[in-house]
C-alpha cells in the first residue's frame, strides 16, 4: 500500500520511471541503495564542510585585512623553515 502525498495525490515512484532499475535483481537493488545512501551522506558532509570552510576563509580574510603585516605567504613560511627559523 502506498501512502498519499500531502496534497492527496498518490505520487509516482521514481522506480516506476526507471525501467533499468526495475530490471535489476534484488541484490543489485540493495547495492544501488547502499551506493546512493553513501553518496547522499557524503554530499551532505561536503556541504557542511564547504560551509565551514567558507566561514573560516571569511574569518581569515578579515584577519588579513585587519593586520596585513601579521600574515605571511606560503613562500615566506617555506623560506623561514628552510632557514631553520620559527614562525
């Protein structure tokens, strides 16, 4: 038995529109379901990371703009490391 959607209509299942998926064996469908779940979970984590990274970049940019002399380029850091100096 399929549940009715909020608007009272019975929605068409995605499976009904994908004959290739309908033709899969039970095992293949389970593997596909697992792959889709992992992909969905990974995408959600990526979005969270992207948001966190953007926030961090904005924070660091604000620090740079506030105190530009306190910031060194990667090249400057590498040169200091090569020379044996501490940051």
